C-alpha cells in the first residue's frame, strides 16, 4: 500500500491555509445582557470572535457599518479594532472594557439589568495561531466577517455552545477543533465576493480557482504565467490582469509568497535547507537561500535557529 506524499496530501488551498495557521481558540466568558446596556471594548489587535447563543443585540465596529446579531450568528474580527455591543436602546453610559486585561473563564458577565433570565447570551473568544505569520488571516478576510445563522454554521455554534456550557473529558480538544471548523466556514463564506483582494477572493472566481488549486497542489513545479493561464482557460494577458486584480498581486508574486510561507513552516520543523528548497520548488539551495533572505529579511539558517 502506497503512503501518500505529505506534500500532496493537502492540495486544497483553504485547507493548506488553515493548516498553516494552526488555529487555537482561547475562550473568554459568556456575555449576557438584559434591559438597556452598552459595552465598549478597546482595541484588541488580534483575531477574535463572537457567537450569539440567544437573543439579539447591536454590534458597532469602528470604521464599519453597524450590524444586528441574532441567535446562531457568528462574527469574526480578524484584527479586532474598538467596538461596542449594545441593546437596541443602549444605556447612556457604556461599560468600558480592555480585552487585553479582562480575565477569561470567570463565568458569565452580565450587563444591564442584573439577575433573571438573560435576553441576550453570547460567547466571546479569541483565536491564537501557531504559525509563522499570524497576520495572514488579516490579509485574507474583510475587517468584519458576519455570518448569519447558516445551517452548517448554526450547527457548529450549537455544538460549541453545548461543549462550553457542559464541559466533559476532551473538552479542550473539542473546543479547539470546533473553533477551527467555524473559522473554515467563515472563510468559505468570504469566497462569495465579500473578501478583499486575496486568496479567498480568487477562490470565488470560477476561472482563477483552478489555477490557484494547481499552484497549491504542485507548489514545487516551475510554473509559468502561460501554463497557469491555460489552466484558467484564459489568454496570458487576461489571466495576468484578472489574477492581479482579484488576488491583489501578480501570479508569480503570489506563488513566491506562498512558497516562502511554506518554507518558514518547514524550517521550524528542523528540515534540512536543501530539502526545504526542493519542496518549495527551488533547484538549488543557494537560489532558495537568496530568495528567502530577500523575502523574509534573514537567511534560512538563521530563521530556523531562531524558530527552534
């Protein structure tokens, strides 16, 4: 029986990105509201999310249009600027919170009228990414990803809420896996045209998607723009312009950037530089070292030593 080559095991670009990010969910608290309330959160600067478990509320993220959140909704803020969560008739004086100092796991945090059954119940949390470039998710997604209660995502929201409310053996692993699945669903949703120029936007383009998939599936292949244009069934010039506009960079620049992200991951695994060079499509170690140093700002050997 042949064991699949690890380099070919994941050819789907979205799977590769999530695998590279290695998301972990760090949960804060259950947040509930009743009556009139307003909670103002300071800038966090890291990816965070909110899962609406019950009721409705208003979400106003600085620099973005206000949205209404309903039970089953999922919101992802890739960089988490300041934002306010409030009832539809907000309290005149909001409660101010610095998420960087707010303790997690301290039970339910109630806003508005204390006691009694909450009118709004949500679960707030943050993602940590065990990867070389955590800012990768910021470049892939819009500033506010609001996914209304789609069936698949609503099921994950319900499962995650149940797991959080009733922890059992394996709870930490389950929460992490469910959060990762929700991240994938949010990224899938963003391929429908709501994403900024980047990989997700490209995957939503029926002509560019096959080319992106082939680039990720065979990252070590010496691709040319003409070959990728053939995969996309476009002329070379049309493909180049469409790719540059939709993905935000020319095809070869995107391929170089992705090769370097993979190389950083492989170097942290203590692979030999010659093997890393081969895996990401370089015929010689010296050529790879020059490209890596120019792109990352330090030599592969130094990067590997610092990473380990």
